[in-house]
């Protein structure tokens, strides 16, 4: 594995791959890698000749009172894990390399960003689209891999790629979980021992809600069931519990539409998100 931290050097590597007819699998991350990220790499490794991972904590997607400064970082550990997972190129740029100047042009997410995390984190998805657009142009991937854990992000990126004809394929990867069901996340390190124990309730509560919806098709009841369990069994404060059509992220209109039951919960030092997507074929 080689480590690259300038766009120019990465472009050389990318051009070489394209000239020799290699496919490029791309895994964008903010680092502090865990098994969720590794699973994206596994898929990228299986489907492409060259695997590029980026590690970049993107300031553009953090609000002023969010955790950009204290977001966990450990590039030495990330480098070792990426190598073990089969990454060929680790792109690890500094902020100035990615954002040297501001030309004033912005990319704005559409109506899919008015709900869920977009409603509680204004501008977050604009920042996500900004970095993703830049990285797609730099890396020129054949396929890019995103986790369903960040289902709203995935849906919005799919819209960008479809609507603006980005020449790549977006691949969805299922959420990787701890043994007790907690979705793996770089932010889990911020949980206290007690919160860590409580946090497994999130997935249980979503499961109960989605099972209810699957049987009764009553979104309000499903939401209420999920909320009740989280409120009873955790010390966290609910940011949202929502049930929406997926990937439209509008109120479910037909019984055939896939739906997402998504939650965000504030713990003392971490805001955790999780979801389950109920597809027509079952979960
Ligand atoms: P992050 O570093 O948190 O920005 O995540 C980078 C990528 O890994 C995103 O596409 C995430 O959706 C994905 N990801 C994060 N956690 C998980 C997980 N537990 N399972 C699967 N993918 C994940």
C-alpha cells in the first residue's frame, strides 16, 4: 500500500490505472477505521483492480458547535488497518490541500436533506456533497462504496450521481454491527461504559418499530414504539425517530415502497445514528 497526501501525486496514480485499463474502487472515510469501513474495502477489493481509500475529516460537513476538533483521529492505526484490509492507495490529504481557496460556488443538497440529520444539522449534506464531488473528480472511481448506516447520506449521494450524470456506480453496503447490535461507528469511543451498554437498545428499538410497521403499516405507532423503548432504556436524548420512504425520504405513499426507520440519539459526548431499511422483499 502506498500513502499519498497530495492531489497531484494521486492523479498520477489514477491516470496510470486508467491508462492500463484498471477499474478503481473508492472508499471515502473520515478515518478512525473500524470493521464497517473494512467491509466497504472488502467489497471494493472484490470488484475492482485498484482500491483507493481516503481518510479526511471534512470540516465542510461539521456545524460550528459540532465535534470537528475532537473527532477521533489516528492515521498510524488507520494506515495499518487499511493495509491489512487490502487497500492499494491511502489518500490522506490535509485541509489546505483539499480546500486551498473558496471560489464561492456551492453545491446544495435538495429536499432529501430537509429531514432526519439534515434537519438537525443545517448545511451538513451540502458539505458532504462538496467533498464527495471533489473526491470523485480526483479519484475518478469506477465504483464508490458507502454504508447504509449513513442512509440519508447514501440516498443524497445517489441523487447527485444520477441527476448530474457522474460517471461512476454507487454501491450500497449493509451496516456492520457489534455483537450486541450497536452499529459500528468511530464515535462509539465517546460513550461512557454505561452509555455503551445502553446503546445496544437503539437497534432493538428500531427492529421492534419496523416489525410493527411490517405487520400493521402504521408509521406513527411504529415510531411511538421505537421512541418508548429508547426513552425507557437509555439515558440518551432523542434527536429524531422517523419513518420515511427510502430513498425518497418523503412520507411513505404506497405499501410497496421501501421504508427506513431511522433514529438519532444524543448521549453525553456522542450523537449516534442508526436505521433499518425495510425493502419490499423483507429486511
Ligand atoms: P465515516 O468515516 O464515518 O464518514 O464513514 C465512511 C463510510 O463508512 C461511510 O460510507 C459510512 O456509511 C460507512 N460506515 C460507517 N460505519 C459503518 C458501519 N457500521 N457499517 C457499514 N458502513 C459503515
